[in-house]
């Protein structure tokens, strides 16, 4: 599957207010936020904005470890 396009990346970042959707921490130069696929690509998830959310590194790791769940869209 192709990478998330720059346009989709920009749209998601703006939609989520440049803040982690889990904990609300804002993006800074030292804290770059990441895109997370709500339905993993390995499970057939797409790069559509509805399947993406902005998260910080700590929350992203916790989601993948199963320690926290993604918020509902």
C-alpha cells in the first residue's frame, strides 16, 4: 500500500488541531506527532482520513501495545 499522501497528512493534522487525539498534547519542535491507522493496514485499513488520527509517540506506542484504545471518531 502506498504511503499517506502529503495532502491527506496535512488534512488530518489540521482536522485534529495539531494535537494528540488521545491525550491532547500539542505538537512542538521536540514532540512531533504521528499518524495512526485506526484499522491497521495489515487488516485492510486504508489511508483515508477517516481511518487516520494524530497521536503522540507515547500514545501511539500504548495503542499498539494494547494498553489504551483509540478514541471513537
